[in-house]
C-alpha cells in the first residue's frame, strides 16, 4: 500500500453520525475542530489533522493535557492516531482504533510509517536493547501491540524503531484468536485499572475490546457503546446463555465462559476474575447498579 493510501486509511475513523455528538468521539473543542466537522460544530478554527502512530510501548489517553488528568483509555504500540494539535508536550488526538478523543503525550507518537508487520500475541513481551535475554529490558509490549520487524537474529525480531523482541511472541497482523472467551481466560488475574486496555491493567470494557480485537473484531471502547453497538439482543434470561455471550449492566460488561460463569474485569476483585453470573448479578444489584440491562450474542 502506498504512503498516501496508508495515510488515508489511518484517517478512516467514523465520526458520530448525528447531533448531539458524543464528546468522547468528536474531535472538537471551542477553539479547534476536525475539518470534517466544519458546518456541524462551532469552533474558532478547523484543521485536517495529521496521521501518526503510537511508538511508545503504551500511552495514556487523558481527558485533559495533564499527567494527573483522568485516564479515559490507553493506546498500544502501533495504534494509528490523527493528531490535531501539539502543545506543551501533549497531542490532541483521535484514536484510529475506536475513534476515542483525548490527549496523548506527544513523545509517545511518531510517523505512520513503517507500518506494523507483526502483532504481539504473548500476554506481555520484553523489548531488549539487543537480541540477548541477559540485557536489561527497555520495557514491555502488551498483547495486541503491533510492531514493525526489519530482521531476525538468534530467535529475536529486530524492530524498526530499535530493540529486539522474542520472535515467538509475535504473529502476523491478520492472525486471529477465534475463541474470545479463551483469550479472556488468559487474562485472569490481570489487575483492574480504570481506563486500562493492556495486559498490564484492564477495565471491564477494555477487556472486551482487547479480546475481540484479538479475534479480528472491532469494538467500541466503553460499556455503553458496546451495549449499543455489538451483537444481537437475547432475551434477558440467563438460561439461554453460552460461551462468548456478553452481559451488560449500567456501566459494566462481562463475557460468559459457559452458561453459568462470567469473566469480567471488576472493582470488587480489583482484577479480571471468574465467578458465577448469579453471584455477580446479586452483588451488582446490591451495590446499587441495578439489574442486567442487556444480553448480546456476537455473530
């Protein structure tokens, strides 16, 4: 794919279709907005945005350009972004994966090329400065991160941006893990992190988005978006549930391992945990979050 074609694909983020626009997915502020929103939202100026890519191993997307601002989600290495402004070390961006808008550290970004050639399929993989396991690692990549490999040496993949990753921890970008529940089970024990979507820390919808992504299925970021946009509705009756079905509450989502057991990242266990759906349902209701709002089945 040519450079311009690839850049066009990086910019192919679907904007919210109609007013009122979801601010989580609308790249607009009173002083600046995406050029595509001209005539749809008011802003002092409109800019086309610049395609870039996350080059950091993991980057926080924050609600405001401050290190102490709320963490809305995370971007993994290799994720495409559109950058609208860079100021004081922060980039105002829209993520290519799910359209989420916020602020990334500018130092976490680089040019869109070279495009990733491989995806991390291990839960985590260290990046070493050289193909030598005795060297102190530079950091680690999460399941789902994408990298550009330029060569292999001694069982390691050498990365375009520098560093070496154990090659067996990588797969082709289009490799798929079809059993989404099985991928979720690999993440049992991962700590709960509000806004987290890496194997270092996950929230409920981050878990669902990550495991669906490993199966090649695009998913919105937040639980309410996933409830509206994923799968087909089932009768709100747990008797008919099966492996891979999604269960939604107000502001929460989990994934069924079978007809009785739920896996979800949750603040009660502060981790990705497995428990009977009946137990989770009773506890969530007792905590004031109400009953199950939807059961969904993925195609």
